[in-house]
């Protein structure tokens, strides 16, 4: 045999990625690298006002500018439907308002699209857009969601009184009220989870091309979910048959959630390409990405945590105002409801939880999923609540966590808040939380923190330790739980995979999942290669093209491995089954006696009576001699709908030094002990954790999307929005525990969002710990030098314990 | 607004090949490379020279090609990611980024490698803080920089070993024409 000794070993091995050679040599193919014959360029004119009525638009000068092919306004696209909202908050009344491909009458945020200019070159389109004369009537503006709820606040949409999109709740109102009313200790705190800008390094874009001969459209897009986009563009927006459009995501330069959604430019380029009979390309500038692509987070939350002085928490009540922005992005209402409220038990056996959420429209960019999507916000609430409670009763926060952890013998565990409107209950699949906590504390030298703090103090530094014992809901999601009757998601969330074993034994796998940096081309090949006993080099993974891959829901919610990967696994099982039946025929053996291992189907107990997968694939392909009723070719498709989500967990410890004089926070060490179940490729998993941690640290210390009161985005360029830089981060210290998930045969859980979910709370807890001598118990993110400095000075002046609002750091 | 049609000829050696291109005076070097020469490995990630995705070498020094006008490189030698190594003959940095999982989505990678090559040409044995400082002008949103730093350190070690030993590195950090 030419196969490796045991190809199964590739599962769990840190293989170098198959997709990397093109990226390290500059031969990757991202959207803006594509040029089509006759291609034109689209530039979008966006409203400079956060709220304004459009009185008139004069495009006459622009239309005569050099190179201009066409100029369109909302009047020209009036017959095109608004974009759909695919996830209304489950079980409650929703007031849905979504954007048009060009706004016809009122601009509701400074990114709202007012006109579209098409020219021979991008520069010509930019020039012409500047020559469009729009007469605006400015309207009152509201950017803060709490302000938007007040009487007399500017109203954005007629069908949403008080700017309320939906009011949603979960948990036990009466039980929690009773627990809080009768508790020995109750701690109350308002915390703000500030608005963030996702910042994939590649901005968004789309290319539309219409073939007049076939009547078919092709749309290239920087999308995490091209199959879903095709459905939404054709059936919901343009009203054309779904099969008349092909959507392709080429190489995509990151997304972090912001590229899941349908944006106005996607149907717009398709529509324009038909009008003009020429392809048209749209690519955002970075500043435009900040203005017009979705943001994340933006919660104002009041928490009440109740318990006894022996450290046992008996109730958690959470009231959150979630800023939706000016309209609803594709799945926005589901993020601060299902993906937030249902995680509020965290890693803890809280007997009573109640959560109320109000989704609110404001004159700001739309807010939707950003890495973690609701779950970082929930984890931040829970992990801050634990520390606030520990501080109140004077107990070590590690000990409070330990006393409230769900014990390992309580799994599968029902946190109660995971039960949706249909009564269908999801339970945490598996977990053992204390060992990860213990290991993280050991790595951090937590037991000897007094010595470390004294050493730091001798240098004028305040050393703080911050813990976060997070859990995550990954592998989203069982369709019957999350779908319309339950959580309100307007579709399913299964995933697909197809495997074809060609005549020469080479394999092509297609997945409905979408790779934009996560390593699908390697990890899917590892799963399929391992199950079929075929070298990873001989397995090609194709994705992200609606032509040639089965329908799939795409990549988000840490679902590519735990859902998409299992679809690939199941397709491989079907191939193995057929291979065994065909080998039995070839060997004149009983199919019941066949086994498959290491790329070979053989008769049980007689390993010399065997056929290799290459021999079987050849026989199946030529089809000269098949068992009665068997179709030729090894070609199998699987659709996998998970029976449950998966629930990774871990403990992170951040160690920060705060400069007493300047307020500067230095993240000196970051320790993560994560349990993501079994790993397909630890190199890839650790990379996901690193990146996730950096994004959470970025939120904790530097990042923030800031609007002024008139709705201007002050953090409007990469010069003004402080992204994590290499010089400001340490190398991360990671370890693991492994608690396989019983939900799927590979025991995997998911890791894409874990780092982000755990890290923001760890860093903030560390800074608050460092400032404990000042009596400071909470500071809102981001914890910039100025914010921390002010908190210390206010505390010294006798104002300790109050709220200190964070302010995003501009990059000097 | 541009003076439509007014162009200037730029003569530049790109990855060792002399090229002459007529450009609008307002055209940026990154646009010359991507749009006129089809070298799409150099990426555009921002509009304020913050992200470093467009980093290339001009006469041996790393520059952000969005901050240079095309006319400014007349008479210069430019090296891009396509010129530093190829799939059959990877530059030690390319090899190290692959081995150490120093990339995820790959969008920042060409600029990151060109920036790191500039560092290693100046300092063949940088410590971790030096590496972190050197790549501060290049933003990566995927990796948290952890494996990028490991990659650069590993490439530095490999290049030092190659320098000290009999074997030669597959490519040097110096541009081909200088």
C-alpha cells in the first residue's frame, strides 16, 4: 500500500494548512483581485447626516462627468424590495424595519445609501459622486439607546413606537424576584458593553454580472454565507428565480460576523449589471466599512446578583437595552435575545435567572453579530457579576466561582434559560469546570499573588489578576430549537457535505460551510481523509460557490467543525458503507462481514481478503461489475442537523499592571485554559483562540465605536479606532483540558469564538483588582489610560465606587 | 478632481523586471502594482496608511505603498510579495509563516512578510519585543500576532543558520535589484 501507516492519525495532528501556499506567495484571490471584461465600478454616496429627509437629488452634473456610465437614486430602485430580516426575536412582537438598496426618502444614519454612481474607473466614480447635489432637511438625531426610549426622543420608524424593535425576556421572573428579595446580599451595577467595529482586514465588496444570453446572474461577494445570500437576494429582494443566480465567495479576508449578512450592495450590483449589461464591482473603503458595515455589542445593562455570605449565588436579574442601529441587519434581533439571554447561567448553577431585553432603533450603523455575538456580552455580565459579588462578601473570586460551578456529575445540565417558547430544552452537553480553573490559577501563580503584587508595587505598578470562567454555546444549532416556531430564526441551521471519490482515488469534498481564514480546506480534509484512509494531500475541499456545492448555511456561531465537520464525517460514513458493499461483491464475501479501516475494506478476520479505496473507487467509477441495484460512482451527500449545540468552556486569567501615575494598563501575561473538546487540528484551534483573545483584549482596553450627539462617527477611520497592535499584546500562554462532546462522533465542540467570549471580562476584572485599593469596583470599557487615570483621581477625591464611563482610545 | 487624461510615464523595476507605465499623477503605488501590473498580492486594507497590508520594498526599504505616489518610484526598484519567493522556492519568512500558522485569512500576510523582511535585513537576531515593535504598523485581526511573532523569530533563526552553515536560504530578504 502506498498509504501512510495510519492516516487516521491526522485527526488531532497539527498539520500545516493546505490553503496557505497561495496566501504566503500573494496568489490568493480576494474579491478586489477579480477583474472581468468590460467591468465598471460602483461608488455609493452615503448620507452625511445621521437623520435627514431627502428633499431632492440633482445628478445632472455627475452624469456628464468623464467615464460615468450611470447614476441611480432611490427613485430608480423603488420597485426593489427592502432587505429581509431573517431572525426576528422569538416568541414576541417585532417591529421590523430594514434598509432599501438605496434609501428613497429619509436617511437614518450616516452610512445610509443615497445614490449609486457607476463609472469606467473607481476614481471617476468617486469624482462623480462628489458632484451629486443632495438637498437634505436635517431631522433630530438620537444615538444612545436609552435616550431613544425616552418620551420626546426622535422617532426613526412609524411602526416602532418609542423606537422599540422588540421586548424579550427569558427565565423565571417571580422566582428571581423572590430570590433577590430574600437574599442576604444583593449587588447592583450598571455596566456598558460598548459598541465595536469588527474590522476584518479585507473590507466588504461585491461584483455583479448578468448574462443576457442565459438570463443568469453571477454575484461574487465577500460573504460568510453565499448560499443564504443567493436565497435572500433572489427570492426576497429582487424577486427573480433562485436558480438563476450563482453566488461565489472567493478568498475572504476575515469576517468576524460582519460578513454573514445581506448588505444593500449585493442586490444592487446584480440589479445594475442587468440594467447596464456590464459587470460592476463595489469595494468599500475602510472608512466606509466603519460607517456602513455592521457594528457589534452596544448594550446598556443593569444587573442584580443575589446570594449569601458563604459565596453561594441564588439569583441573577439582568435588564438590557440593546442598540440595533437605524435598521435591522439580517439576524440582528436574535443576537441580544437568544444568543445573549440563554447564556446567562454561564458555568454556574444559578437557581434563579431572569433577563429582560429591549431592542432599540437609533441613528447609528446597524448592529449585528460580531465574534461571539451575544455570548461575550452575556459572559461579561456573568463574570463581572461574580467579581462584584466576591468583592461585596470579601471572598476570593476564584473561590466564588468554585462554589457556584455546575458540578461534573450534573451533566447533561439544564440551565433553564435555554428553554425556548416551544418548551424544547437544550442542556449543556458535558463539562468539568474546576480543573480548567485550577490549571489556569496554577499557571498564573495565583496562590502567591501577594508576593507578585508587592514586587510590582515596588516599581510603582499596581498588579491585578482577573478571572473569567466562561462557557460558550457553539455548533449552532438544532433547526427545531432555533427555527421559527422556537427562537425565531427564519430557516434551518443544518449543514451539508458531499464527497466524491474519483476514478483515480482522489477525493473532492464540498461543504456548505465557508472558509474565510478558519482552515476548512485543511481540517475538512483531515476529517474525510482520516475516515476514508486517504492522504490529506489527495483530498480537495471546495466551498463557497452555490454552483457545485450543496446548499449550506455558512460559517458563524463556531459551527464549521461541530456542524459542517460532522456533515463531512457523515458523508464519509456513507462512502465507507458503499465501499464495503462493493468490496464484498468484488471479494465474493458477505457484506455483513466487511469492515473498513485505514483505506481498506476487508473481510472481518481475514485482512488479506481486502480491497483498497482506490481499487473500490475504480470499480465504482467504471461500473462494469456492480452488485444488483448499486449505482455507479462513490458520490455521497450528507445533511447534518445537530441534536444539540456544544458547550466549550475554560478559565482565562489576565494579569495587568496599572501605572499609578498615568493610568496606563499593561497586559503583562494572559493565560487561557480552554476545553473545546477534541481538536481536529490543534494548530488551527490554538490560532482561533489567540485571535479571539486579542479581540476581547481589544474591547477591554482600547476599542470603541463612538458617535457624537449629532450621529457623526468620531471613530471613523483606522486612525481613530484603536485596534490591538503587536507591541501592546504579550504572547499568550495556553493549556487545555479535554472533555469530549457527546453530541457528535468526533467529540468536538468549537473554538472560533471562545477566546473573545472569555477575554474581555478577564482583563476588566484584572484592572478592577489592580485598583482595589482605591475602592473602585467597576469601570466601563475600554479601559484607556485616561479612563483609568480619571477613575483613580476621582476615587482619591472621595468618589470611589461610582460608575466611570469608558472612552474609546484614539490612536495618536 | 483629476485632470482627465493627463498621464506621466513611470519607469520602475518590479521584482527584477523593468516596466514602463503611463499613470495619472494621483495614482498610488499600490494602484500601479494592483491595477496596472496585476500584482494583486499587495492588498489594500485601509485608507489612512494604518494597516500595512500594502507594504512593499522600494529600493530595499519597506514602505506602505498606499502612502507613495506611483510617480515617486520612477527610477526605483520595487519588490512585492510575488518577488520575494515562490511556491517552489519560498523565502524563509514565507516558509516560517506556513509552518508556524502565522496566518489565517491571509489578507495581512503579504504586507506582514514584507515588513518582517525589512526588519530581518536590518536585525538578523531580533528579540520578541523588537519583532513586536517592528510590525506595529501592520494590523492583523485574525492571529492576535502570537503566531506571527513566532514565525518571524523562526525565520530569523533559519536565516541565521543558513548564513552560518553551508546551506543557502531559498531567497534573501534583500530585493533583487538594489
